[in-house]
């Protein structure tokens, strides 16, 4: 009888701790980069959910059916959109930003440091206080986007776009023909003002949040040389390197998923 009781208790404890373990997995919040929407995260989102994670993919304002006037689209508005999502969660989240999303998640971490378990930068801009995407991109001579005529500013200075002929080389250089078409077709024009807005970051807030960086060694948009310089200027807790280009969430979603899960643990 004692043996049976002990066995039953062990089984019960295993079930309870198993349930608790599943419940303690953090929600993962994904923030897309410039010229994209949240749909680009589809392959990674599905894989993370298959591993038992709750996932929220943010669509930043000014895209799709969002009718926010262009003059009202700011970095603060992006920050508020992401903050709203993480404040809807019951526990700190893993906040992932791709490319320009690195600027956004940095601003969110400064505003909401206690809501974030860790930040994950995927081939992303990793700013110091006072820097913007624009200021960092101007130092990236190795990027395809730095070549004359590839980065286009609209006549009214409200939007940016990428020259059609340069899109695949910048974002999908490691993709097959079908992947290149998919990535290029997904690209949209980008509100310009947030790209030029610097972030203010402090050691007391942004500095205390754990950070991971997924470095893409074949990147032609945010070059490996710029990634290395940003990491030297702002060290992170761990760098995970993957052999992929800028749109690795499409071309190598398994590696991206594995890296995000490592940060989530």
C-alpha cells in the first residue's frame, strides 16, 4: 500500500511540475523591421508555438489596414504599441527585434525594463543612447543599402523605400529563387521619421535587461562589420552566430527559432 501511495504521489508531482514548467515559459513578442510587416515572422512563429510558447507578432503602425496618418507615425508610437502588448502579459516577456526592430525594442526596454525577461536582437540595430537607425546606417559602408540609389527617400521626405533591383541582394542574398521572390514581394515602403529618431537609453533601465544578439554572418543589409562594431560598443550577454542573410526568419527559420528558444530559457 505504501509503495502504491508513493507511486501515485510521484506521478502527481510529475504532472504538477510538468504543468508548472509549461506555464512558466515566457511569452515571446516579435517585432519586425523596416520595409516589413509581422507576416514575415510566420515561419518562426509557427515553430515557436510548436515548442509550446505563446507568441505575439506585432504589426507596427502605418502598415496594412492601419490608417494612422503618416504625420503621426513616430518612434514613440511604435514603442507604445509594443508596450501595450507586453503589458497585456502576466509575466516578463522575451522581446525580439529584427533589423530596425532593434531600435524599437531598445526604446521599449528603457520604458518597461521590468516587463522584459530578455531582449533578442536578430541582425538588428543595437544602439547606444543618442543613436538612431539613420545614424548607424550611415556608418555601414558594407551594406547594399549604402550603395548610391539603393535607399530611396520620397520627395515629401515622409517615406523610404529600396530600389527594386537591390531588394533581393540586400534582404534575400542567401535565398533560393522562390525565397527571393517571396521576400521581395513582401517589402513595403517605410515611414521615414522613426528611422531618424534617436533613442535615449540609461544604464539604470535599458542597461539592466539581459540581451542576446543573433548575428547573421552573410547579411548584406546590416553588414557583419557593423554588427561587430555595435556589439563592441554595447556588449550583450551572449552572441549566437548563424550563417544567414538579413531575412533569416524566412531563409533559416529553424536556426532563428533555436536561437530565440535559447534566449527564452
